[in-house]
């Protein structure tokens, strides 16, 4: 017998009700299928998804098994849906989503191929996994500065899209006029939200490019012996002309 909650309308946005609605809102899934699997009525599933009532412990476990998710996910205690203790710990420690962790792990199966194709083909015997490239990039990239620029660009974009924002109607007070005049005297200029968004996007891109340059230099040093082999091949090609 499900337990009925008082003021159930306040439970509509509870973690369990929200997660259940999300799991049911996929192609091919509906309340009837879940109800048949765990042996309850469709009305009971509807009540759970609306936050009107809660399933008992046994039914709660059956719901998790049916969707292939963890009970911690259903309770909203983690954003990792699959019952993977390692992934859950990583998500909580690094504040990353499950999709982000899966994408990083996917890099382990992808390798960079370095080869020269002409009369000769040269391929590294042990190409670098992209996880090593990504790990190196994380150590050299100034992520705090880059994300600071991204955040400011996002704020500027929000202001630019805000229909209530009309800079031409804004009248600064005397203190603000003095502050603006002092800044202009030092060479500063006032930018519109669109101009701010463009400026911070370029700034973030510059930091990103600098980090890529550092990664490339690092792997060029690691590939010194590979470059020597390439050089020998190129000398051989030149001799054939």
C-alpha cells in the first residue's frame, strides 16, 4: 500500500518524482509497461510520478531494476544513473556528469595515427591514446581563466537577449558618470552586451589556443625519435628525385 503524502503538490518537483517522469519520458516507454512489470496499477505509477504518493521499499527496488538505474539515482543523491560505484564516486569527486565521464573513458579506445604516405608509409607502433593528450591538456590549460571568460560571455549573451534590457534608456547617476569618466580617462571603454560577448569569446579562444600550442610542443618533444625517422624517410625520398 503506497504511502500518501500531505501537501502532495509540493512533492511534484521532488527528486524521485522528477527522475521517474524523466525515465518514463523516452520513446517506447509508458506507465503501463512499468505497472505490468512491478505488479501495480497505472494509476499508482501516475501518483508516484506526480509526487502524490511513494512506493514501498520493494517496489522502489523493482523500479530501479526495471530502468537499469541505481536507487541513489532515483533518490536524486547522484547524477550517475547506472549502478556503477566507480563512476558515481568520480562524478561526485570531479563534479562531472555521467555523459562527461563516459566521453572521457571513450577516449581510451581512440588513438592518434601519425603516418606519412608517399612512396613510403610510416606509422607509430604505439600511437598516443587520446586520454594521454587530454590529460596533458588539462595540466597545461589555464581552465580557471578560460572558463571565467566563457562565463562572462554567457552573462553578456543573456543580457543581450534580455528583452527588458534597453541600454539607450538607461540614465546613470552622478556617481556612475564620474566613475565612467575616470575609466575613460585611463583608456577604458564601455562595451555593449554584444561587444562584451564577442570580447570574452575571443579571450577564451585565445587561452584555448595557447593551451593547444603547449600540448603540441610537449608531444613534439616526446616524438623526437619519430621525427628523426621521418627525416630519414624524407632524405630517402629526395635522393630518388
